[in-house]
């Protein structure tokens, strides 16, 4: 097959052997720049959790307003307390879900939870000797 040369601004797709425009969103980090279905799912879940967080904050504001304007009405105050409790519980669950998704994503993409290293730790004996504290000159025998 003949070697295909692309015009400036186009890149050769090796699967189809066609000249295609470069993806301007490749390095932007959004859905358009996602290169796998896993990244798309992660981005969509984070967007949905962010929207759920906004809704929970709106409910916290609503509950606070209802509680303040209850004017001594115990039934309305109790209802506002329930809404406030549920909204705060929802916020906690949303934050935990966000953390869990982030940890799973980092673990699957980098191989580690807190570091970018992927792989087992180096075997012992291949580094500098351990520091056992300061070395004192020998003193007189006791």
C-alpha cells in the first residue's frame, strides 16, 4: 500500500489509513478528550455527583430558611430539621462517593492509591544504608 501523506493540520489514522483533523480537545481533560470508555464513565459520574452536590446544598439552604421562618410552629420546625438532616447526610454520601470514584480511578490508571508509581517496591539491599543515628567516637570503657 502506498504511504499516505497528510496535509498540515491533519493526522494519519493508522487504523483506517485516512487523514483526519487533530482532536483540539485531546489534552483538555473533558469528555471530548477522553480516550477510553472508562474515562468517559468517570467524567460523567463526577459531573452527576457535582450536580447532586449542588442540589443537596440547595436543600440545606431551603431547610435553613424553613427553620428560621417557622415562627414557633413546631411542626414546620421539625420538618425543616428532617430536611436539613437528610440534606447533610446526602452531602456526606456524595463526598464519600466522589472520594471512592477518585481512589478507584487513580488505582486503575496509575497502579497506586497515593503515588504515581506502578509496581512493587524495590527489593531490600539496593539502596543506601539505613541511618541508625549519629555515630559517636568510642569513649573510655566503663
